[in-house]
């Protein structure tokens, strides 16, 4: 069964009926949806080009502080969108919002820029596709959520595991049908050697990059070639390490598949234990336990050594009394106890339906179908003014949980979370970590 057949025949999936004939969206509006992109790097372009593939949109504006990057993106969009028009390009996201007034904004900036750009887009009247993690601190996430609700905007977070066809199938046909029985433990993990091992000298930023504006509200570090493009995740100043990058995907997937809310307690240990010679300041080893009361979800990453299972270097393993379920972006395996029938499913590519995927630079081809499904789910929510499958509140819970893990590791103690007050119980030093200082003149957003 291919992706379209499966999703169209399933009424219990997270996508519902979101994956439909894109022409239905065209019939629902007189003219194409006006779209803007803020952050024209790797995943910003990947998201935008998947949207162009499935919906009658007109990309009217692009923004990036790298003049070369935004110019190249404009050329690419002109080749790919139906009108063949080149979008207007901007250096400052505020000018993009003011001048072109897009109806939908995609945000693909580094993490430290998510909150300010997201809130500005929401206040300008746009709906939003916001990449994960939604924020670099917990208060930023609260502020985005309250702004979205106040202004009635639809916000889809880029946790596209919720729109991955084989994972929807695993949830519906394995978990919801009770094939695991009572689940006592879920392990989530990443063993990719993804932490930079280099130690290049600091240097002057390239002429095409406005490093002052790129840094924005983050602490000002000397420019280093590790920072731009793509490798900024090597530094905690701009993100939250591998927990903020990779754990959020798997934690969010588990929460969605098992219908979990906030963890009651988060604890984490780790640090830079092996790769001490790199300029990167993110952990190379870290474990975290997200305690949901009756179920612990345990994370582990290592940026060295072999994965525990070579077939699942990044994924989740559900341990139940009747069997085990392993899930990843590449497929899933159900291994029952006794004489039950194992189930194996691989990710389904869509290279023939979308031939551009075959040659697009740096595209994660196995993830492209999930991004398309995620975009269609967003468009469906825009039509109904309902909540998308990865609504901003869900993105906030998954993001904040990962941020709490990093705070726990830094402080060396577990943290109890109060859902009602959005505070850490009986730990004022830890609560001070819920908000990062902003570099002047940028002002930290407030959840009002």
C-alpha cells in the first residue's frame, strides 16, 4: 500500500484527512496563498519546496542575513513555483513582514531566532510553520504559545514524525490495537557521530553574512567557520545541543503515539566526556529520564562508538509485556513474544510522484513524504481554523521538556515540573534557568 492509499483510507491517523487532492485547496481560495520564508538555509528550503509541491502557493518573499544564501534561494524558488516569479528578498524579517504581508510564514532560522521571528509573524497576522525546537528557553516557548492563542493563528511545528506514514501505521496497528500489552519503558536515543570534532581558529565573518544580525539576541561570540552555515548547533549559545535537536523529535513522537502530556519530573546527566578537543561546547554523552508517572521515557545520546542496534541508530524502542516495537524515520519493527507474527515496514519514498526529490541538493529523501504530509495537515487546519497535528502547544511541551533535561544536567539534580504554574517546584535557582538573558537591544518576549 503506498502512502496516498494508506492515508486516504485511514480515518484514525494523526493526519486525519489532511492528505487530499491539493486542488481542493485551490478551489477553496480565489488566488494562491501568499507565503514567506525566514531563514533560507538547509531545512528552510526543504520545507518550502515540499509546500510548493503539494499546494497552490505563491512564495512572495524570502529573508536571510546571508545575502548569497537568500539570492540562491530566490533563484531556486523561481524555478520551482508555478508562476516562475522570483520572490522579493530581504535582509531583515521585520521588513519582509511589513512590506509583503504573507498569509503563511515558514521559519527555518537557527533556534535562537525562533521566538522573535515567530511572534512577529503571528502579530503580523500570518499563520506559521515553525521549525523545532520552538525556542531556546522555556519562557520563549510560553510567549509563542500565548501569542498564537491570543491572535488566533494556526501554528504547525516541524516535528514531522507525527506526519510520517509508517509511524502513523505503527501507532494505529501496533500500539492502539494493544499488540504490546502493558508498556513499562520506552527508550529513545541517537548515536550519530554528529558533534563537530574540529577546532578551527576564529576569523572574520564572510562579507555576505551580517554576523551582528545573525547573532541577534544570542551572546556575541567571535565568528568561527563552524557557525555558518548549518553547524551552529555545535554551540549552546544558539541551540540546546543534541537533546534540543534530536531528542525532541523522538520524545515528541512517543508523546504523540502514546498520548502523553507533560512529564512530571525530568532528570539528566552527562557532559563532554570523550571529545574534549573540539571547539563545540555541547555534550557528547547525555542521558535523560522523562517521568510521566506510570511510564519512564529514557533518552541517551553518544557521538562516538557503535549504536546499540545498527539498524536503529536514531529512534525509539517501546518495551511491552507482549512484545517490542522499534521505530525510526526509516521504518519500524514489531517483535512479538511467543508465536506471534513479526511486522517489518520500511519508509516509502515518493521519488516517482515528486521527481524533484531525486536531484535536490541535501534533501533527506526519506523525510520528504512526511514534510509534505505535515504541510497538507497545516493547510487543512488553516481552512478549518483548527489545530494541526503538531500544534504549537504540543511543540512547546516537547521543547520545554528537552530544555528541562539540559537544566537538570547542568545543575546536577532532577526537576519536578508544575504544569499549572509553568514552574519548577521548590527550586528557584532552576527557575532562573527558564529564561536566557538577551543581548541588547533585543528584548526577551513575555507570555502575556
